[in-house]
C-alpha cells in the first residue's frame, strides 16, 4: 500500500483543513483503481520529495509554438490509436474498459512533460477519502481533466452532452459512462445529475464536477452551480474540493503551453451531513477560490513571479540579456 507524506511535508500545506493549521495524516494514500502502480508511485514520490518548482519559462515564442505543436501532434496520434481501442473495449466490463481507456490520459500527461516541460506537484493526497465520493474542481484548463484520473479512479464526470459528439475523443469518452447533460434543460438536468450520480457513487465510482460549468480564465470566477452540492446532500456523501493554477500555464482555448510546475491541491473533505446544498456549495467555493488566490499570489505563484520579473527588468541596465532557463535542461531564451 502506498502512503502519502505527513501533512505539510509537500510544501505550502494548502491541502489541509480549511482555515486551520496543518494536521496529521488522516489515512494512507491508496493506489486508485485502474491507475498503474508506477503512476501512483510517481505521485507519492513527488509529494514526499518534491522537485524544485519550475517558473513559467521566458522562452522565445517560436520555441513555445514548436513544443506545443509537437505535443498536439502526439495527442492527435494517441487519440487516433486509442479511439478504436476504446470502441473495441466497449464490450468489456466497465472497470476493465476504464483501465484500458484511461491510459490515454496518463500518456498525454507524460507527453506534456516531455514536449512542453510542463509538470505538476500535488498536495493533500492524505485528504482523499477511502470511499469514492464527489469532487468539486476548479476548471481553468484542459489539463485538470487529464490529471484527475491519477488521483480519483475510477471516475466519471458531469459534462455537456455535446462533448460526446466530437469524433474519436467523444467516442472514447462515451465508453466511460459520463453523466452527459443538456445544460439548457434546467431542473431535469439537475435531476439527471442526482439520479445518475447516485448510481455511480453506489458503484464506487468518483463523480467529478466542475461547478462553474466551463473553463474560467485565471483570476476570474463564475457562479458555482448547485449540481454537485445537491448530489452530496441527497446521498450524504462528502465533497472533496480541488484547486490548482493550471490556467497560468495552459490557458483555456489556448494552443500554447508554458513550461513550469502546476500545483494541484486536494482539500479536506466537506461533510454534507446537516448542511444544505447552498451551504455545501459556499464552503467548497470559498476554499477553492481562496486556495487558487494563494497559489497565484503566494511567494511561488505566477503573479508574484511576474511582479518580480517586471521589477528585475526595470532595474536591469539597458542591453543586458533577459534569457533564462526554459525547462531546466539548458535550453535558454534569447
């Protein structure tokens, strides 16, 4: 059994109690179902012995474009390979099918690090409950949809049904039993989330919800919809809040990926007993948004680094080179 480090060993301690000091380890981190042992071991190793964080690189635009293009080419190739495999696996039992299809996400995360120099740290592994429940996650990028299966598996998602119509990608997605809703359906969509989400939870499948409904630019916030909180209140399950700063490295609707280290923080579960959906939603939203702010504005956050970089440029004599390491391998900007 894999174990996570004592709380606070992974750096900032942002994954601890909301508003409280870092506490003791709640339980060992269990290897998620369907996740290869080497992937889970890598996650725990990063938490125990975090690598130095990489700042967003000031690489030449042409280099960032080239690396992002290489990633996109690989992602297309992986999708073309995995789509027919996913369709062939549809006849298999759900959990076997899940293990096959979800490898696509692990491959993409690996390829993202190789091509774009974009990696991540995770904090709060000890906050993951032993029993699958509901995850409310900040949605800034496509990145979080790829990385969450590493830590919450098997999982399904509440998503707009239009995604299932995307050739190849949507076909593979459909094999994983997502809760595909018509967002314009109003109350009937909410009832679908509660009905299908309750069944998934009873089958020990994590339900991942992006409560803002769409990707949001860093520093922005949309209204948190009640679907995930209503599901928690109806089923008595806890909500696990998740925050990150991926939007500063892989922005929404952006082809370009900046090298650096994304920080993913898993918060302590919010128990739903005795709380209304509105109260559950408010607690989750407050924790997620405050954690995102600390990630972005803290000493190692993208905003503070940008301010430091601007200050450095203003103090630098004219004509001095502004190059810096792009990915820690010696490649430098012009």
